[in-house]
């Protein structure tokens, strides 16, 4: 199984370069001190500030400001421009992309859960990423039976009870990463494509209605950004290598047990 170990998340070099056969994944904490949040808030556009201020809960506003500010900081490093100069556009399902002519080949996707942010970046490829805090669910079997594909259901029925939640989140993040890569989100039927279920298996993929060539053009890879989290990245195109970076603004948030 291909997993990015917890330890392999160094600080990035000062001069950041992204090769055509690379995928970069960044991790960052969203729980930041107020002075750092003020610095990041100053990078946001008017529309982003309005979105943040419409959020009712203080922690949601802080997480939005931190996430969007960190995203701007990272995109600015690749584009060699100031973070506040980065401009975004959005697809019909809300997937963001860079709204800048010379950055047309730079693609990214972001996901956050329980204070942990992951951002995946690549060149001229469809890409999606998802991270979830592994936590107990009320009736995981019922969720699987309702939403997952027939193949996934059959595999999940064979999972031992002590690893069911871990298997669920491994499967879910793999599926969600693919949905985000194609820009569809959860409006796309979850039953018409399958991923591998077991956390100890490589993150395989197959889909109804796709040719074998199209199916083989996708690669899923599990990530281990921190203990207590499941994550996966989905990328379309030729073979690629993964590099992981720690955003230098803060340490990764602790997981309470």
C-alpha cells in the first residue's frame, strides 16, 4: 500500500518548484492564534471576507479565514506573486480553480477536517483530495448499504468489526477524492464507481460507463497526514510521484484521544 508516512512532511524549500510528474500535498493547522489569523485575513478578497463574515460560528469563520489565507499563501509561492494577488474562479459545483491566464496548468484541490487542512497541487491534471477525522459513526453498516456500490458493500460485509470505522473512512476518502477531482461532489451517484475498501489495500478504482483506458488513467493514493485521520488523493494522467510539505505557519493540530 502506498502511504505517505506521518514523518515525511518537511518544510518546503525557499524556491518552490513543481515538476510535471509530481503531485505536492501540503498539510497545515487551521487552529491558529489571533495575530496569525489577522495576517491571513488581510490576504483575502472582498468576496472571501463577505463569505467568512456570513458564517455564524466563530470557529467556522476562523477556519475559513485560515484555510483561504493558507491556500493563497501556497498558490502565491508557486506563481511567484503576492498571496493577495491570487484570483480564483469556481465551477458549477463550486470547485475552485486559479483565475489567471499564465497559471492555467496549475491545478489544486483542498480539504479540511477537525482543524487539519490538506492542499494538493499539480500541473495540468485533474486532482482531488479528501481528509476525514476518524471517529465513531452511529450505524456505519446502514450508511454503507445506502450509499456504496455493490462491490464495496460485499467487501465491507467481510470486514471485522474492530476495523469497520477505519475501513469506512478509507473507502469514503478515496471516493470523495475522486468526486472532487472530477468536480462533481456528492451530487454524483456514489454507487456507480468503486474503490477498494480495506485500509491495508492499495486504493484501487473502477467505474461503470468508463472505458478501461479511462479507468486506468486515474490513480488513487492514500495519505497519512496525522494519526487519527484518513486521507486520499486522486489524480488523472501519467505516472506521478508524491512530495509532501508542512506549511510553516503552524504545527499540525493535536488529536485528542
